[in-house]
C-alpha cells in the first residue's frame, strides 16, 4: 500500500478523519474530562504521547508480528506505554494525575489508538506512522480543548483554571474570568453539557465540510446536488 | 500443512511472549525510577492537607509520618483500617487527624480529614474525596465555600452531641442549600469521629502507638 504524504497524514488526523469528530472514537474520556481546558489538555497530551509511542513501535514491529497475534501485541504495546506514561505523570504532574485519575489508565481502551495501530501503523514505515500518531493525537486534543473551553466558559465563567497543574507555577495567574461575577451554568459542567457540546461541534464540522463541497462543485461547474448521488 | 501450522503457532507464541517480557521490563524499570518521586508526592499531598486541619506548627516530626491505623467501621465509616495522623510537639500529641468516611453522601462515600486537639475541639475539617453534584454538593470543598469551616472550634458539648446535626434535622449546623443530604453526611461523619475520639482519647494521645 502506498504511504500517503505528510500533508495528507496531517490533514486526515486533524480534520478529514478526526478521531473525536469523524471516527467518534474515544468518546468516554472525551466527554468525561472536558469540563475544563486544563483537564482536556492534560488528557489530550497523554493520549497523543501514547499514540506517538504505540504507532512508532507497532510500525517497527510490523514485519516481525504474525497476523494471528497482532491485536494482542498491539494491546500489550499500548498498555505498556499507558502504564509508563501514567507512572511518569504520577511522579511529575501529581496534582493533574489526581484530577484525571481513572481516565489515564483508561487510555488503553481508547479505540482510536488501537484503530491507528491496525489501520495505519501496521502497514506503513515508522516515520509516517509516528506522524500519523501525532496528527491523530493533535486532532483528538484539539476537539478536547475546544469542548473543554466551551464548557468551562459556560459552566464556570473562566478559562485556564488550574493551568499551573500542567505548565508549572508561572501559569498560576493564567485563570481568566471570562464572565466576571458569573454563577456558572450547571448543565455545561455536567455530562449532558458534554454531549450537547460535542453535538454542536459535530454539526459545526459537518457544516464547514458541506460548504467547502458546495464551493468545489460550484467551481467545477457541477450541480450542487451532485453530492447526494455520490 | 500441520507442521506449518505448528511452526506458525510457535512463532506467534514466541513473539507474543517476547513482547510481554519487554513490556513488563519497561513497566518495572519505570516503576523503579518513579517510585520514590510518587511516594514523595503522596506524602507531600498528605502533609499539605494535614496542615489545613491542624493548629500551626512546628511539630517534632512531620504529622504525615507513621500514622496509627484504626479500624472502626461504625465510627469512621470504613471496613478498612484508616490512618489517624498525630501532631507531636515537645513529645506530646497535641492533636490528631482522623480520616473519616461518610458512607451516606448523595453521590457515594465522602472521605474527609478531621483534626481534633487534646481537649476534643475541632481544629479543622477538609473533604479529600467525594462524588457530590458539581455546583451543589461540591460546596463542601473548602475552595468553593466556607461551609466546611463552620466546624472549626466546635466540640461535643458545644453544641451538645444531639445537636450535631444539620438545621433541617433540628441541629445546630446549617446545611448547604440544595445539598441537605451531603451536608447531613459530612456532619454525621464529623460527629462520629468526635465520639470515637472521646471514647479512645487515652490510646490516641499516647506518642508511641
């Protein structure tokens, strides 16, 4: 199979095949920890790191691993990296680890990671596989952060609450009161707010795609309704 | 054919075993490298929390060190042994900090720390883990409201034991608006810890537990 170019890999991971918005994978952590930007960013970075490491390793092992045991091997690789990353976070970002809690070990079960190992990393060389891991992780992180920002502003009226947990003490003053004196909108902070927010993001993404398609069709002189037939 | 399949199986098993061994080695290595930092983090997190519920220091040693392990399911709300930390000054225990569990919170068990000085007066209470409703029950966190601070300086007798309830149950403590169940659970857990302290005062206040 021909390996796609770097630009294609990036565009797929970030937009066309976004783990959160298109494949709808990894929704459990996506919905659970997106109550604030900092939590979202923390989980996004941990997931990206896992994807980068697992994609690279799976790609390097792709000629050695027999097809029958490939899935157990991928799971082993992913579980190893997640455990290691969890221990490192516990050691060096203890407070953030405390907040993200169970969702760090649960990265193992994020199907987006196993999906990339099987669909991409096991069929392509290490370089593109690593890039694919980064792009998929960045796409997932972006969705998490956008959802987290929306929910934090609506739910608490702030942004970057607890930023020092990721970025160190110098970020302690980063918290912005976007809506000062705001009491908070409970729905946005609770799980239903996550579902509604994700729904809006999906709708937004689809609307942008639809508009681009219409433009392309218009430029090519094709009828705007041609998409339905395709 | 059979021979080929057997060979394939052996190869597959070998690769899988090798991957498992390498993975286990990586995890073990990381564990060895991070274990001291993780233990230090835990201790400093405990120490930080204890500072909030203890009278100001200095103490002879960190109160986070060598806690008593107390198993008292009825009084402290857990079937497991829970740590009771002691603040020692000049060889005397001046206060103890209970880890108490309120099993009857709205969203499940609420874990808290309750500091009690020699005379039975509360030096502070803090919630360390809970799953109460954000925006309502989470007002038991000291960062979100002053509610938890109303226990400070109270003791059994002031108010009397039967008034260690929320106002809705005829007691002396305000409940958080919209979170009566949560408030009731925390108040009850603090009361039970105080009763336990009164009953086991001598044992808890000796330094060499």
